[in-house]
């Protein structure tokens, strides 16, 4: 087994606990469960007030329930796909995530997220550029995640071409 040289949170992750501390905690859970980690196992560990990941979770049931409903709403928004008359073989999201810029409304210091139709985003040059930039970052993340799969070399080459353009 290879040795981990360093650990960090993915871009955009908002955790207070250090990635190294979280890794140690998750590895402990994995070792205690025959090499597997489940969300239930992580929550069970986090319920312990002395756990290093305890503070990452909302323990007020009313607040957690509302946050779960918002998660369900975001999932619903992102999951709605449409097929348009002009492209009958293409299934696409109806709504795309739009993250507000710093000068726009922020809630608790976090830019307010909203969704717009893909059509609206593509008709606005600035928003279109942001969407394309996000797509390129997503492609780079895909490439990084699956870099060890030589079967995807052709795909990686295409990603490199798009990123270089």
C-alpha cells in the first residue's frame, strides 16, 4: 500500500477541522469496519462530543431538518433534465448553479447560490464564461480523479486540448 504524502480538503470544502485530523478519524472508522466507511458510521463517530469531527455536524434537529430539506431542494433543482426540440438526442440540466460574486448578496459571509436556466446563462456573456470556466475545472478534476486509468488516455488528451484553448 502506498504512503500518503499530504492531505487537504478539495476546493470549496468548508470544514473547520484539519484534513489530516479528519483523515485520521475516517481511517479509524474504516479500520474498525473491515475496510469500509459509511455515512452512518461517520455520523455515529461524530455524535461523540470528544470526536474531532463532532463540530462539523449540526446537532439541533430542527436546524438539521431544515438544512436537509434545502439539500433535497437543491438536489431536485439539479436533477431536472430536459430534452429540447432542437436537440432531441441531448438530455441536459434545466437549471445550472450560479454562485453570486462578492459584490452580490451574501448570507453569513457565504456567497448566495442560486440557479438559472441554462438558456439564460448561455445568453449572458459573463455568465456563459463562468459556466465554461466551471466546466473546464470539472474536466480537470475528472482528469485528476481518474489519472491512473490508461483506458481514458484519449479522453485526457481531449481535456488537455480544451484546457489549453
